[in-house]
C-alpha cells in the first residue's frame, strides 16, 4: 500500500512493501524527481538492512546463512504510521527472517519533510544479544542520461573501496562526472573517510540534489547500460567483497547493536540549480 505526505515544496509517497520511496514530486515545478523504475533498474529506492550488496554466504558462530540482495527490509511488508509531515514504517524479525539472519530485532524507517528536504532516519534495535548489521539508503534520483556532476562541499581526501581488491587513498577530490562511461569502468564507486560536508549532484535538466549525513561511506551507482538516474547512497557498511571474512561480525564497517537502539539518518534536498 502507498502512503503520502506533502508540504509546500514536496510530495512524498512511500510503499509499505519494502519501506522505500515510491515518488518524490518537487511541487514548485510539478516534476517527479525519483526514478520511476524500468528495464535498466526495476527499483526506485531500496532500504538496505542488514547487509549491503549481493552478499554470498556468511557465517554466524560457524553456521552458514544466505540473504538476498541488500538484505531483508526491501522484501518485507512494513507497518505504517502516517502523520501530517512524516511517515514511519517498521517491522520485527520472525521465524522466517531468522532462517537467513539469525537475530531478533526491531527495525523502522522514518521519512520527515522539512521544507524542500526529506530526512530519512533508520532505527535498529536488537531484541536479543549483540547483533551485527549494515544499514543504508539507495535512492535513485532522476538524472537525464543517467549523468550528474558530483561536487563536494569540502576538498576531500577520501579512501576508495573497489568492489574487488584493496582500498586506496585519493590525494584530493572536489568533483567528478558520474555518467555511464564512469560506471562502466568502476561499477559502484565507494568512498570513505570523507569530511562530513554536503554532497551535491547536479543534473543536466537544472536540478541539484544535496545529501547530508555522518555516514562512514558513500556509494555512487547507476546501471552502465541505461536508465535516467544516479544513486548517491549513504551507507553504514560496505558492499560485500570476496576478500572479506565470511564471519558476519568480522566484516569491515560493521555496526553492533546491543539492545539500546541506534539511529542512522541522512537528509536529501531537492532544488533548482
């Protein structure tokens, strides 16, 4: 089922099947700014939890498990609570989820409109012992030609994490063009050790998407073979790599929840350039 909230600037629709954004209309122009799915990428947005990417088998205390791409949340039907300017969706582990991820948990996503921004907040709470997990966002924002100029508020000196192979330091990075040739070469572009400043994605049709978060890693992706979208993804975790340990708790960038509950958030602003 779809649920919507709106203010003067934005109309946001989310789907309780997967808990992700379904539509994001910029009301001053009436234009849809979220990719609406297609052959190049059937999704529009993905809620990532508790693993990132197309992970292979992993182990917990020596026992092997397997999750689908990006984990459990995107395949769940979440309970929804709608208020005037925000939507909260949530789900809890059950016997079926524990067949592929053997932990008891409560998970929620809150979408809150703040002028021309959406603040997305994930809440993760273990209901039984120490729980390792990744979490993150995967919004596909409309970008003609699947191209955007990515600019950083600050001069960055990031660490790049290839999908395969070792990490490497970049001496400086202020901007780059995220287009199909770029993604054909690097697939998913993963950057860590950023300063925490804003990231701007400027499209060819005169829009700027501004991303703000304290997440430890940002990923940039679009299907190299087509699709008018670019994904700028805040991750508390990293795409699984064959070189990583199979034991879930030993993988890099791992978060651990011990029952207190943890929040993770990012803000996405839509504006005309």
